[in-house]
C-alpha cells in the first residue's frame, strides 16, 4: 500500500492540531473552507489503497466498493466540498442532514470537543441550507466526482414541521435527491430536533414505506443507540419487513453532561456495537448494515465488521486524526484482519456470531 509521504502526514497532523486550538465549530468551518478551496491539491495524494488483505466489500444495492470507509453525515451537511473527501481516500460520502426549508439550527456554541476522551458533543439542531440549495450544489459537483464514487444524502425534517407531517418532509427529500444520489437516508435518530426520535416506531416506518414505495430499496434508516432493546428490535423488524435498503447504526448517544447534545467518538463505540448485535439478532445478516460510532482506529473498524457491518462511517476520526485518517485506519484494519487470520475483509463480516461469543 502506498503511504502518504511522511511530511504530508505531518502537515495534516499539524493542521489538525492547530485547528484543535480553536472552538470546535469554528475549526470545522475553517477546515471546510480549506477543503472547498482545494487545500488537499497542494499535498501529495495517496496514489493507491492496496495491501495484502483485500478490503473490498459489497454494500447491498450499492454493489462493490474497494474498501468500507465512508464519510458520516454531518461533516459536509451542505455539500460544500464532496470531492475533497474522495481525495482523502473515502469510498463514499454521505451529505446532510438536509431539511426541506433552510434553517439556522440551534444557537452557538453547539459543538464541543473533549480531547481527553476523544469525543464530541453536538447539538447543531439540523442547521441546513435547505433542499433546493444543496440539490443544486450536488448537481453541479456530481460530474466532477471520481467514477464509481458513492454519494448518499441524509434527510431530516424541519424543526417547525409537526411530527404527524414529518413524512411529507422526508418524501420531498426522496423525490428531489433520488436522481442525484446513490443512496438516501431517513434520519430519525438525531437527538437535537424535538420529536424526531419519537418517529422511530414500527407504525411510522410502515406508513413511510407505504408512501415511498418506489424509493425503499435505495433508502437506509439511521437509528439511535438509546432505544430500549425490545423497541429497537421491533423497529428493525419493521424496516426489514418493508424491505428498506439497510441500516446505519448508529447515531449519537444523548447526553446532558457536560453539555446537552449527542455524544460521538470513542465513548460511543461499545454502545453502537451493541445495537449492531441487536439488529443482527433480527435480520441475521439479510440486511446490510453501515456502522457509525466511535471508529478511531482499524481495531475499532474490525469490531464493527465482525458484528456484521459491511461499511464503516467516520466522523470523529477526522477531527482527532486529521485528513490522513482514512488511509491510516485502512492500514490498521489490514493488520488487524491479518492478525486474526483473514485474507479478505468479507470473510470477517459477522464472524462474531459464529464464534459462539454472542449470547
Ligand atoms: C458535529 C456533528 C454533527 C452531526 N450531524 C449529523 C447530521 O446532520 N445527521 C446525522 O445523521 N448524523 C450527524 N452526526 C452524527 C455522525 O454522522 C455520526 O453518526 C456520529 O458522530 C458517530 O460517529 P463518530 O463516533 O465516528 O463521530 C453529527 C455528528 C457530529 C459530531
């Protein structure tokens, strides 16, 4: 595997350390500005991501990807620089969450870094440029993205939309973004929009599927990790029965301390691993799962894959490890798989359940 030259990883690491001296959202905005202005073009690019262990993966209707790493929702909410993430080595990018109408989100400060635990707490509240603007940007970017690249669009509801009308917000998004995306996501799991998580119920899933029949096979559902096991599995049943494309597990864990919001990063790892196990108990590998939550290293990614994930999304890893995160985690995952005797990643998917470790 070709590594980034040493000085490149150093520049990435210095840049990331400098940004981490700033408040979290300001650092994010400066980082996005730099990516939008092609800062990565001034650094040598990873020329290939090969290695002795084959990381290629099949992700349901999305087909074959060279490796499992995708950008998680929330990093490029407004489609400002999707191309930059492919230059970092991501195989796919999930844009959004996008709401139908533009909305400002919650007052600042609303994003907090906790370096000691390598975590983040956010209560952004779906700050969004809105469907029309994001759709136009994505249409303009689409042709310049690398061939075979995967773009997902994560959809939310406006804060002012009453929960009983939320289905209309999602339907608008499905119709608008269908032609410009490879997959769509229904986000009923962010903790910062009043009433949103309450939509994670079998009856909502069933009525959404009824209205969105022609989209279900490219629509993934992102769930939160705070649902009680029995209720969680009832929703997984409904999603599987309605033949949605798959699951994204999971969103953030709701916390009240030291800030109110959703917790990401290392402390989310084990809770989000548990919901992968709960989902697998229901669908037994029949539905694809993209993992999200606490992946900061290849060892963390391995834990997701053995629990049945065929793709792994990253957010906090970019904050704590910088733009070289994908390449580093890609290398670490290869080592981890090799250590466990695997020569391909696909052999490892779901082995946690074969080894009798799961009770
Ligand atoms: C600042 C911030 C904003 C986020 N915004 C969204 C969002 O708009 N939609 C969404 O589905 N998830 C959002 N997320 C959650 C991430 O997509 C991801 O599920 C979560 O951070 C766990 O992954 P991680 O531990 O790798 O960070 C956000 C996370 C953070 C830290």
